[in-house]
C-alpha cells in the first residue's frame, strides 16, 4: 500500500535532516569510490608545498590510473592556507564527517599535521603525512603513516659529515618551531659527540622573518660553519642574505638540510648556492632511471616547475595508498589499511624506501649533496649516502 503523499514527504524530510545532522551513516558500497581528502597549502607563504603535492598526486594518477582494486580513487583537495592549525583541523573534520573521505592526506607543516591527528584517531581514518617532518608526528595517532621524511633523519648525516670534514666550530640557525627544534637538537648532539663545538644557537621567526640581525651575529662570532634549517620556500632569502652580508667572504661555510636548497627554488637561487653542501632524501638530480622518468613527466605537465622533495613525499604517499588497497582487496577500513601499509617497501624515485612497521615512519637513504651548475641551472648533486636510515628521533 502506498503511503499518503504527505507522510511520504515527511519521512523523506526526516531522513534528510538526520543525514544532515550526521545521525544516519550514509551506506558506502564496495564499488563506490575511495575518497581521499588532500589538505595542503595552495595559498599563503607555503603555497609552493601545496602546488608540488597537487602536481605529484596528478602525476601519479596519470601514470597509474585512477582505479585500484576495482575502486576509483577520488581526491578532494582542500587549501588550508598553511598557517592556521584550527583551519586544518576543521577541514579534516568536515572531510571525514560531511564528505565521507576514507583517507586523509597532505599536511604541509608540523603544527597543521598535529592539529589533524586527533581527527584521524577519532574517525579511525588513515592519515598519510606527505610533508610535515617533526619526529613526533606519527606518535600522535595510530592512524598516521609518513611518506616524507623527518628533520632528525636528514640532519644527523650532515652533522656527521661536518665532523668527518674536520669542521671544529659551528652555529645553528633554525626556524623557531617543531622541525627547527628537532634539527637544532640533533645537529648539536651529533656534532658535539664528534668533537665539534656549537658556539651559538639561533632561532629565527617562521613568519615574516628578517634574517639580517641573526646573520650579523653569526658574522661577528665567525664560526667555521653555519648549519641552517628553514622550511621549503625560505631558503632563497637566507642564501641571498648570507652572501650579501659577507658571511661567505668572511670564510664562514654554509651547511644545511636540503629544505634550504629545495628544487622548487633552485632555479631562482642559482649561482648563489654553488658549492654548498647539504643532506637530504631527494634531489631532482638523483641519478636513477625511475627519477629521470619522474622529472621528465613532472616537468612536461608543469611548465617551469621542477619536482621537489614534497612532491616525492606525495607521489610515494599515493603509491602507498594504491598498494595497500591492492592488499586489502579495495577495502579502505582504517585499521586494515594502516596494517597493510606497515612494512611496505618499494623503489621510490628517491631510492629504496620502506615503512617501519612499529613507528609507521619512512626508512630511506639520506644523501650528501653539493650544488653544481648544469646547463639548465643549479642542482644538488649527490656524492655520498647513508643507506636505509631510520628516523633517529630527538
Ligand atoms: C614542517 O613544518 O614540518 C616542515 C615544513 C617544510 C619543511 C620541513 C618541515 O621543508
């Protein structure tokens, strides 16, 4: 028997209201797409990170298709502006509860990843951290898996290199927030243990930094080396002022993590970086067939853009998701998917990588590089490496 029309309408309205209030879970069918909420800074001071990640996600899907284990992978991109943890958290909540994403991904900076972590835990949603690099991040939720790197992981090798090179005194110069503290701590520990002396430790503001007074202090103290970490996007300004203020001319040697010599910025940094030694997990000049193909494909689809380390964190994040879905037969259920990700190993464009099953963090080679001028600009050319290096922690 058909119900009277207004009863029917009332039922529909009630169901709609309940769904809007989040009370009735929408049924998700096995053939429905797997939705990925990609939260990245597409605007603001760290927009280059978002653009690199977006380009890499597109490159991955172009190469590997947008369907895996019978399920379409739908990426919902949200711009969090890169500076407000509250905004990132709200976007994560909306993606999970309103847009029904089964996976969260992206996260350009540490405070933003930390803000979203409780959302992942509460919703039991895997959260692939592609960029943010403070060691503690995966400890904040059992649903976090990291495909980028950690500052401790890339700092230890340059500190060891400085010891090996018989540099005796250094000043540390880091951005005043999580990854900067990790870099500072690890550099001081390794360099001091190796017999070096850290004569001063400077923390520079993350937002609207004026590096001049800090660099003047370094010039006056005249250490043999200045160790620098600033997040991607900031390095060009530091290098320019380092040279303009006469620190190089005064015989102070700049050493840094590869964040400072980010491939996105290298074309504009150019000659100013010639000869600078750094350590990092990715260089666009990494000499492997996989990387050459990646750089070519990326540059072809993104005019005037070179892939940087954040792009590789994102490309591998997509790879991890696809391979984990293959293992679960297309089931994106949180615990199952994270379990499938643990211990996964593959050949990345950066070299061999794996996900440590107990920490859910990436294990990878860290390379020592020197800036060299090539026909099409300045590149970080790898000349030494620490193999399959785990995050040493802080
Ligand atoms: C971070 O905020 O964790 C971060 C961002 C950019 C970097 C490194 C670390 O280059």
